[in-house]
C-alpha cells in the first residue's frame, strides 16, 4: 500500500527543503552532481531506523512497523506495534523488533511476510538489537531502579537464537547517586547501546561510573563475546554515544565536537584517552569512506553538507545511500560513493578470529596480533 509520494531535491550551496505539512530541513553545503535528497516517509516519535541487507528497504515506526523502499519510495505496513528497536537478519529473511510492555520488553522475530517466528520476554528496556552471522541475536537491556538513597543501574547482554531461552550476561551493575537520577532520561540515553566489531567477535558498550564525590562519566569497554574478556578503551562524558568500529576493526571512532571525530585504538594497553565535550552519535559507511557526525556529512574527509545536529544518519550496506531521520520525517540522501565491503575468505576470517581471541586473553600482545594479521592478509 503506497502511503506517501516521493519528493526529490537537489542541493545548492545554501538551501532549505520546504515541504507541505512537514518541518523544514535546513542544510548548508554542496553535494556532487547526481546526488539527491528525497523525502521518504513520516516517522513516529524517536522511531528506530533499520536498513535491510540489500540496501533496498528501510524499516521504521509510524503507528506500527512500516517498510519503505529506497527506490521508488513505496511504503507498506509490515506489522502492528510501536517497536523501540529494529534489526534485519544478515540473510534479510527476518526482522527483529523490541516492544516495551511495562517493566518488560517483548522481543519478536518476524519473517519477511510479517508473521512472528520467534518471541521472548525480557525484564528491562531494550537499547539495541544486533544480528550475528549464524542467526544469533545480541540484545542489550537496561534496568534502572530508584531508591531513597539513589538508584541502581544494570546493563545486561542477552544472546538469543530465536527459539530457546536467551542467555544473559551482566555488563554493568552500579549504584547511582540521588543527584544523578533526575538526569537519567535525557543525559544517559546511550547507556544501553552497543556496537559490534566487523568480525562480530567483540562489542563496545558504555559503563557508567558515578563516584561519590565526583561527577559521573562513561568508560567505554570492549567485551569479547567468546572469552568474556574485557578491556577499557576510553573515558567519555555523560550523554556520549558509544563509539563505532572502523572498517578494519582496529579503532573506534568517537565524536569529539569536530566534523572528523577522533579515532581510539582498541588495544587498551595505553592510557585511556579522555574526550572533551559530548561525544555525539556517528554513522560510518561500511568501508569508512563516508561519515555522518553531528549533522556533518563528509566523504573522503571532505565536508560536503551540514544538516541539523540532532539529525540521525544511517548508511545503507552499500554505502551509497544515507537515511536521515529528523524530527518526524525520514529523508534519503542518494548518489554517494559506493562503499560496500567484500567478505573475507573463511580461512582468513577464522585465523583472525583465533588471533583476536588470544589477544583478548592477553596471551599475545597487540603488536604480535598486528604482525600476524599483516601476514594473514598479505601472504
């Protein structure tokens, strides 16, 4: 069922997209010839946005789960319910969604036709859902409890195969001061987030630290999914987003108030870098050629155009599209450079995964790992 007509616009050095019945989208800069901005659909409040693996369709929320095609922009209803997190499976045959139900969250897996093929309930509020190859779901769940003296915050990681009971690991369990609690809803929205490494063997998450006599802050931690080993990577201000992995998996990229962001090594063997200001959310194209940071769209480190700083960006798996969520509208930036990545041969990825496992256990040094990685990639 087609609900919305597509409108396409070409950027000039200073342009405002004015559309009937929706907010204006201000932006400055110039995009290359052939690059367009299209209004795709109306969004529900704080709607999640999820590309399918082909880069041809986007799932979002608007009085139910909706699907819009990137071209030609047709919209159809997929399922009922206002989900707070969405994720397509790597094979594009399933969509996972999280639905808050009081103190619990229902996580459902739909087939491509919208039928439920798996379902579970978890206490707490889901922050992020990610798929791993092989069909395993990773789910972060935040549980905040207030008491007279302050509160307790717990972050749990659930691993679910879609049928059996999810397996739980506690990532964070900390006491919060009474003065910290009123800031929670606005300042700590990323504390239930996570990012996964390109080889899908590690996740990065934020561990909140709230010392009795000092202001709270976030410590970014890498957690190896097989060994459970963890290492601290960086210290960020509260309200900061979890940094994203670069395409080589050897760095995390965090917002630092600039249009390029700051790279942080994953070795964890050096002093923890402390980032100034509020580290904002970042989106990278699969190969890292294009970046969307705090409203700034860059390609090959060149700033092309600036959107509102509160706009959220999501690159397609092929890198040549950017879905842009701002206020109650979903836009599409098309015609960016193709930046898809080719999967490694299984023998290469298996060897790298083994070496990364040894590194997580401190059985080899970071230098040992990088030397061996170079040999594996360039035999």
